[in-house]
């Protein structure tokens, strides 16, 4: 497979012979410094993620993505957290704004077919912007249930709503539309961040709902989307939330009990499991970011999300994380084989006009 710039790399299904590190790294700026290039080549991470700090112009970002992949010698996944609303790394003037997900959920309550069409257009629009630059994994759909009466600053209008059936239907539609465009979906924040009343970017949330309640609500969309997707096509992102009914000591990202008993067994998800950003303060009680990465992988996450930091800090992480597990290698291979090339789509302006008309 060739990158969008035509550089010959190993195909997605032909992973490099060296052991790929089970970690996703961010980078520091609009271009790669020499020490970053040397580090990434030596570390051989499983992929990369870009943020606003990395996104200046379409031409610049396309070059950066190409250079990141050149470091590892294969068509490694390049991620972005580009939902719409307040979570958008790509913004005007070079990229269009997309609406928050709650708008689609609200429209679905009265006009489900119209909401579904608008959401598909939005997903196709996201892909039309990102995929030509080489960014092929987007951290959507947001499947968190926000029950009535709960204020959750971290999620709020990022969620599709409070009804499990509605979130399940729209979430599955979004995931399928993503794959059809050549963009890998990452459902988040498994097994559910919507009951957390504090923001895990700043503090450690604790959810005290009983297991029966969680199974009847929060877990439902994750299970529905997992069951509705082809094997290998879907990723998931954990949340830094303690569920007292499951593991009163450890947040989901670091809890073998949550990962094995809930995510893998109860939900049934067997794809690539990515941590949320390990720099978030919810994980501060468990040491520095390198230690958090090691603990998350030990608990059963496939990939540690190391978004920021210096080359020295990334090097420290590499010294403490384990090699990629055999199970993770199988999941990464399976994803690489099932990853599709870009699908046909309308111009971005047309797609955004369809979304705006539906939501007006």
C-alpha cells in the first residue's frame, strides 16, 4: 500500500519484523526534529496521534504524517481526536467546524431518519478532511450515556444522549460509516464515562452505580456496536474512571478486572484496546506517565496512549513498558488486514451543507 504522498512503505498488513512497541506516541510540533525521528525509528511504536499543536496547514500536516510513517517504515495508524463541537484538533481557517454529537442525538428523538442521514454525512465529512492527509483513525464514536440530572463536564454535549437504544443505533451507524470511508473508528470511553461528575483530565472520578444499572445502561452501546461490527475493524478507548461495584481501587484503564470481566467478556470487545491519554491527572496516584503506561498494559490494554512529553520522557516510557503481547500482535495484524482504502465521498462543502440543513 502507498501513502497519500506516494512514498513506498510496507503495506498495512505487512508489519515490520521488529517487535512493535505497544504504544501510541504524540510529537512536539509542526515538523519532526532530528532527535524525534531517531527516537521513533528506534522505538518502533505501534502508531502516532496528532493534536492541535501539530496541525498548521493541510500541506504541513500531510508532510508530518508521511514523515512519522517513514520513521517506522510501514503504514502505521495515525490517530486524531476529531469529534466536532469542543473536541476538534482541526479548525478554521484551514479546516471546517463540525457539530457536537448531542445535536444528532436530539434530532433522532423526533426525526430518526433525518438524524441518521446527517450523522453519516458528518462522518463522511470528517473522513474527507482527514484521510487525504493520511490520518486514518478517528477517536469516534462517543458512546457514553449521560443520565438525566447528572452534570458531567468531561462529556456533556459530546454524548449522543441518555437513552441506550438511541446511543447504540447512532453509534453503530457512525462506526459503520467510518469504516466505509476508510477511517477506523475508536469507540469511547469504554465502559462508560457519562456518570462521572468530575473531569478525569483534572481529578479521579468514581462511579457508584451498581452493576445491574451499568449493565442495563452504560455498557449497552459498547456491546451493541461491538456486536454490529466486523471483527478487527473497531478500536476502543478506556476511561480513567473507578467503578466501585467492579473494582473499588483501580480506574478502568489500570484495572484487569474491568478490562477482562467487563470490556472483554461482558461487552465482548476483542479488538485493539487503547488507553485514554495517560497524561490526564486522574492517574496521578499511580506514578509518572511511564509507570502509568506500564500498569495499563499489564492490566490488559493493548496500546498505551502517550500523547505529550519530551524525547527523554518517551525514552523513559520505553524502558518500563513490556514488549507487545502476542494477543495484541494478533489484534494489530487483524486490524491491518481489514483496514480499507478510502471510499468514494462527496465534497466536504456538500456534506457539511447536508449536515447544517438537517440540524437547522
